[in-house]
C-alpha cells in the first residue's frame, strides 16, 4: 500500500539511534526539538500527526485539543502521567509507551537502592569523605532470607522478583490485574489481601503507573500495616506514595526507611519533600531510566512504535485501546493487518454505496486474538464514509450510533487456507459485495471477489472492471491504457461460466484518472469501472 505522508514532532530530544530509524522513512517529515515549551506546543501542535515525548513535555488537555491532526502519541519511557489519557480518548489519539526500553535500568536501580540501604553505602561514603572510620556504627543487614514485596507484576516487577531471587530472597506480590498463574510462573506468591502483603514484606518495591487508582496507594493507613523495619522503594512514579505520610513515618521511625527516586513534583524542591534530609531515606533525582543504554533503547523503541502505528496500523504497548499487542505478536500479525486493510480499502472503492452491515469471517491458526485485525478492517472500511471521524478508539461507538451492524465469525468448517479473511458488506439497496484473501510467505493475496476466484497481490494502483465475457474486451482495454501511457503490471479475470459477466482486475504502475475511467465506462462491453488506490 502507498504510504501516507506524516509530520512527526520529537518534543524532548531523542537519542540519535532513534532519529536514524525515523529518517529512513521518506513519508515522515521530522521536527526534532531538545526542549519544547507549553506555549510553543500550543502554537505548533496542530501541524503534527504524531508526537514522541519524554517526561519533560506535559500533554495537557488544551495541548491535546489543539492537536487537530494528532493520531499517535509515543511516550519514550514507561510512565505516562504527563499525558492526559482522557483527553486523548475524546479525540481518538492512541497513546503508546516503551516499557521494555528502560526496564533493565529501572530494575537495576531498584536493586542498587536496596543494597545501598541494607549496607549503608551512602552513609559510609559520606563519613569517609569527612575523615571518619565508622565501621562499627555502619553495620548493615543482608538481603538473603528477607521478603521482597513487589507491587505491580509487569515487566519491571517480574524482573525485580527474578533478581531478588538471585539474592535468595522470598517474594510476595500484589497486582489486581494479573492471574495467579503469572505469580507462580515468576516465582512470587501473588496475594489477594493488600494488608497481608504489607505485613509480610521487608522491602516494598513499587512498579505501577500513577493513575486515579494508584494515587496515594501507600499512605498513613497502609504504613501502619507494615513492619517497623520495612523499607519502601519507589522508582515508579511520585504520588503513588503519599509524601507527607512518608515523611511522618520516617521521622517518627514507624518504618525502617525508604529509597525514593520519584516525586509528586519534579524537579523537586527539598522544602516540598522534607524526607530528603532524613538519614533513614536515600533519595535520587529520578535516575530510573537514566543510563546510556536505556536512553538508546528507549529512543529506538519509540521510533519503531510510531512507524508501526502510522505506517502499518500496528499498536504495540498501547495504553488506551483494547487490542494492544506485544512486539512478538506485532511481527506475527503484520501481514494479516495489511491484508485486512487492503481488503477493506478495495471493497469500499468497488462498492461506493452506503454500507449498512458488515460480516467478517476468518480462519486463523495464527490468530490468538482477532480484535486488532477487526479494528483495522472496520476503521479502513468506514474512514471518510461517515460524518463522524472514526478512530481506533471510538469505532465501536460510532458504528453503533450510525446503526451499522457488525458480525464477526470464525469459520467452523474446514477450508483450504490456514489463515483466511472474508469481508461481506451490505449496501443500503440490499446488494452484497464480498472479498476474501490470505497470506502466502508473509505477503497478502486477494483470492476471491463476489464468488469469483483470483490470486493476486494487492497493489497501490488497480483497475477493477465489470465486463461482458466476450472476445476483444481485454484487448481493447489494453490498447486504451497503452494509448494513455499507463503501464499494466498484471491482469486477472474471474467468471463463473462462459459468456457471463466477468470481473477483471488490472494492476497498474500509476493511478488512473477519473476522466480516463469515465471514458472506459463508455466502452460497449464494460458495465462499470473502478479506480482502486491502496
């Protein structure tokens, strides 16, 4: 399919390795800023289709609303509390993150802070600099045999468990959104009761985003449930731990200590976070993802995410759509998503009538989840055909409002293809148009149109004809196109029986104009002609 042109803004800078990936795509026009103020964003955001941000850029409702062309926002990192998701949902903007890019850096800092606290490393360093030899008073403790309590069993939380196991620590976890089996597979006891979790943990590490559900997840009441020796480690997001409650607990020795890398407001003023000055608290200036390796990996992943989203309609690590997929799933689904989009775009240009219902049937040994392909099919079918702008976020709602019936079925009986998609659309006048296809060697193929069988690759430019099955028709078309200077790349004809109406598909090297189409329609044995552009 021909790639659309997109304007991309990088608002907080990006490692060169990520920039180089973006530059490979000629359909991307890049604007790369090391820093972008809110005032500048409000002024320029309307021109961009996609934005890559880090933590410095705050995409507030007014900025998102001003981004009238925005389709995708990529957060180069894990936390996305600097992006107003609710406003993105209103405008159909998909938000993607790159959790794997900085995961190892965050995990290593988590473990490093635990070791630092256990062995008094920072205190020892400071005392040595002051000329003291405080060996006796700096006696520490070991991680071995202690229990680490992990809040959030995503990629980072799971990796923390794994590394803690290398220190012979026991692991418990709390996560309302994962099944028990995930805890078993990782080697952590997944607890249902948060109070029980808090009471059993020697070290409590936090690995969840800041949301309305996680804000002040740990406050006065939760701290009361902890051991008096418990250590809180927050390398996730400021605000998950109530800072005033933390200060009071540390100052009054209600818990053993804390290691804090993130704050409610950043950069933090020590006056607003008095626990920074306490000697039972280690603080760092949001260093979680600040390694050379993580910055490069995050930049590469952010670039890949926006390329996948805009050019291939593949959304990896999306936070606000239901058909999110992993990197491995993306590689597997890519040709089928391309097939679904090609079938949809073809059929809507082959039948220009108003669509009142859609039926999608599929067979998929490959598909563990058909939702991503279904979404692309529906968005491609109705893009530009409805009064409302249809996006991957609002498509179900818009189709319902427009009283368009959608049926999705899986083939129950055997068919000849391992993976197969068939789309049938019913027009307002009752006519039904069908198209089907499969994937061979990772390349989409169209195999059926209205019950006639073919085998051709979807192309950027095609000519679809309904014609009488009589001698000379194809020759006349070829002569006509040749006289117009339009080269034919391929041709296939389908018919049910001799002398019936045929459907001819001609692949072209360039688009055919409406003027030429109208001329073709005047040919005596051509019933109709359609220019197809993918």
